[in-house]
């Protein structure tokens, strides 16, 4: 049964790779400059988020150093980062309830590897793993995997859809009760409860079975990031959580309704997919105080880094254009994210921004942001929830540790006081946090 508007509560995940999306975060007074690559700091962040009852610790990933000039690259705190499965496996040992979500590419990885890693993480964490399905938008990644050219956008999504089928099929290699461990008879597992996938498709060929027991959650939770036409359809057919980036509540409502409608057309229940837009949260004593924090933060972004960040988003090097002129409207097509590029072009037209102004915006953080006192931010979040613009948020922090602790120690208690965020976890698995059903095995019915 679907939740009534009065029963709905926010779901909150924390975007933690990089630990802040803002380019100037590592330079902010009192911040940890090495927070993105310091396990003790990251473990502390995860434990703070768990104490605040966040749904999940969400780790994005890159398969290449960002494709920007070295003068800009040297100012980026994203150059070094832990490999996701290594880090989340370590975090599973120092946390008990918070979900652990990792990005794994369907373009530059093999489904057997991905299935095995996530199954392992789900077992190690006792049911807290989530797979963020990405098709990898950075064209530089191709050079690290033996390819001269990046796969075309449409081809990446075609491969992703088949990749999902293979991974979920591998997770169902064994029935839940296949492993009998019968010491008396010497039977370790029941061979009749093992399925050999034997997948042979347009993009992939995988025999199986997976050499690991079925994950505790059946399948780790499926997360999908993308707002393009193929991205929305992939989400409707496969995802249980959508990470997206609408710029305002009106855009978010349209996106929310579109994806939820596609979910129903795919024969699924609307409430079995949660839409969590990314939102940077800056908590202050007042809105003015929060705005002053942002101005200080933005001032720490170097122009070399800013113009490089803008070039990445649009997929074209714009550093050679007049910085005080407009963004050209006839930029060549690329394999970069179409949604992100369209957002830049729309913002430039709506606000009449020069390339320099766009660079400063995108060089820091250009997405949705909530700034103000705990009460003011809670007011906005409550509106988004009640007006069905989102099911919660993927929270990004302006700087760490203070920006994160402002959210956990000041904003969360206010959301709990209003009854729109949990005071404790209802279960032990990530599926239980999100209110998602455990998938039935495709090949074995319960006896």
C-alpha cells in the first residue's frame, strides 16, 4: 500500500566521494584538506551519519583523473580517492546500520566482477550494499581500458540495460537455501539449487554461476544516476533509487512525475523507486549567515579550476573563448553528459551569464542548494516532500567536518521534531531503510 502524504518521511543519503562536491571545500577554514583520502576522517564521517540515521553513505567514482589542464588539476581534491569496494568494505566493519552505496561502471567493467563485488559487500555488511549503475560519461576513461574512443551515449545505455540483466541473473545463481552445510551427509550445497546463467546477448556473454551465495538482500539496492531520455527509462525499468540533479522545485516535479509514471508503465509500484535529488546544505544561524559561508567558500575557487570544470561539463574546452563573452550556442556535439550540458546552456540563457560567470558557478557548486537556519532548510525540504518533488535528498556538504556536523547535529533534530525523518532505523538492511521489497529469485521459488 502506498504511503499517504501525511505518512511520508524523507530519505537522506550522503554523497561522500568526493567528500564535498565544492571545489573550494578543502581550503575552507577549519576543514580537513586531506578528507577525501584519509580513512580515519571518512570513518568518522560515516559514524556521524549513522548516528543521525542517514539511509546510506553514497560513494561516486571516476575511472580516470579528471580531463582538465594540469594547472587546474593541481587544485582539485578529487585527484586521489579510495577504490569504492575497498573503502566500503572497510567501513562495513566500523558501522552497523547505514547503507553503503558504490558506483560501478557498465561501460568499463565486466558483469561478473560487478556481481561478485557487490554480493561480497552485501554479505560483509549484512545487507547494506547498493549498486549505483553508471555508464561513465568521462571520455578520458576509455584510454585507461585500451580504447582509443569513448563508446557512444546510446551504445553505453544499451550495454547498461543488458549488463543489469546479467548482474541480477548472477546474483540469483543459488537459491537462498542452497547451502546446506550438512556435516553428516557431506553435502555442502544442493546442486539442484544452483542455476547456470548461460547468457549470450548483443553485448555480453557470461556463463555463470556466480561463485558466492545469494546476497542477504537478494539483490543489493539498485541506484541509477541520469536524467537523459535513456537514463530515465533505464531508471524506470531497473532502479530503486534515483540520484538526479534538478535545479529547482518546478523542474524536480516534472522529473519526479515523469519517472514515476514510467515506473508504473513498466509494471512496478511508484513507491518502490525513491527519487533523491542532490542538494548542497549550508546551515547557518540565519539565511544571511549561511549565504556568507557560501560566499567565503566560492571565493576559494581558483579560476583555472573553474574554467576547467566548465569545460568538463560542456564537453568542450572553452578556455580559448572570450571569458567575458557569452557561451557559444554552436558548440560541437560530444559524448559528455547531455543533461549536464543542457543545464549549462539553459542557465547561461536564463541569467545572461558570461563564460567567466558560468565558470565561477560551475567551478564551485552549481546545483540545488539549501541555505539557512535549520528551521528554514527544514521548511524547504518539507515542501519538496509534500508536493512530490522528491522522496528525500542526496546531501552534499560544503566543507568537512563542520559542514557535515551542522547537518547531523542541527538540521536532523529539526526534521525529526517535525516527524518527517526517522529517529531510529526500522530494520538492519538498506532495503528496510528504504521500504523496498526483497526480490524473489528469478530461477527458484520458495518451497
